[in-house]
C-alpha cells in the first residue's frame, strides 16, 4: 500500500461523487420522478448488503440484532431513534446471541 | 496495517468510511492494488446515483457543485434529502446546498478526529466489532429519514429483500446489488 494507491482510490471516490453532481444536466420530469423514488430504497439496500458475507450467508448475530433494533425504530423516521434502537439491538444480541 | 501517515492521508483524501473499511479488510486479506481499485470503483458506484438524485435539487454553479461533491457522502445525502423535502419549494436548492456543505464539513472534521483517535488507540478489537454494526444501522436510519409515505417505505423493503436475494444467490456481486435493486424498484410509477 503506497501513497499513490491512496491517491488513486481518492480520485476514484471523488470522481464518482463529482460526475453526476457536476456534469449531469437537470433531468427531465420523468427521470426526476424516478430519481425522487431512489433515496429510501438505496439506503435500505445498502443496509441489507452489509448484512451479507462474501460467502453467501449472513453476518454474525449482534449485527443482525442491531439492524433489527434499528428496523423496529424506523417507523418513527428519526435517525437518533434508529441509532438508539440499533444500539439496544446490538446489546441484546451480545447478551443473548 | 496502514501505518499512521497513510491512515491519516486516506481519511484526509478519500473521506469514505465504506471504502476505507473495505480497503483495510482487503489489505488484511493480502489483496493487491488492482482488486483494491476495482472494489473502490464498485463501492463508489452508488455515488453516481446519489449525485443524480441531488442534482435536480441544486442551483449552484458547476464550480460550487464540484466543491459540494467532495462532501457527498451517504450521511450528508440523507440529511440533504430529508431537509430539502421539509423546505418550501423556493428554498429547496439553498437548503440542500447548505445542508451538504455544513453537514459535510462537520462529518469530515469528525472523521479526521476519529481517525486520529483510532490511530492513537490502535486496533481496539471491541471498536472494530461495533463498527461492523454501525453502518447497517446508520443506513436503516437514513432510509427511514428519506422515506416519504408508504410507497417509499414499501419500495425500500422490496429493494432490501431484492438485495438479500441477489447477494445470497451471487455473493461476488453483492456490492452491486444495492444499485440494481434500488433502481429497479424506483422505475415503476407515475411520472410526477
């Protein structure tokens, strides 16, 4: 691992952020409507992906319990409550998992 | 593993928890440079989608959007979407830009301080275990913030289920599954 590798990864990361934000024109109404429906599904999908392992299984118990705790708190639509729910779930998973 | 200077440099330059954690895990497994770069590219594909979602909500000039792009992380995106949707229509662009910038700077500062503490604390196993649980919880919270009504919540649940199905069936492609699933569930529906 060298500084050049870090700089290359930084360039990939910044490039991925800048391409859509800087270069894209304003989308049409049809595309805008589709884009407006993406945020909640993409976050839910990212959460789900992080519960999976590279071997085609699920991660260890406390992490699943933490996700369940956050899911239970999610109808409140509060990030703080989801974090508290996740922490409570993680604690339960550590105790009983 | 990275050494203090490279660990700090990676947080200063990369500023991406998901990418940096993946990088450390891959280095621990003995991965080479090419797999590292490919994984970074795949993990960062989601930024294309996040940027495309935010683009219509910003009136800023290209140079200002280029600055904002550095601070486009999952959390600032979630906060920007949530605050923008609560703002009056005429203020959405200003509120979105301000949220990305202010939240981005605060999170960046916290990330750098956290890295410094981590480097000084050095390999705390308990912290490492908890870190694995933080991201799913954070993303569920951001999904909850971004969900407006039952339609969005329903699509989010379907996307999560689709991601799990794809990830279990094709484990090697699980990092791409969120992009495929979220775009697939967002497509059906009325234009506006």
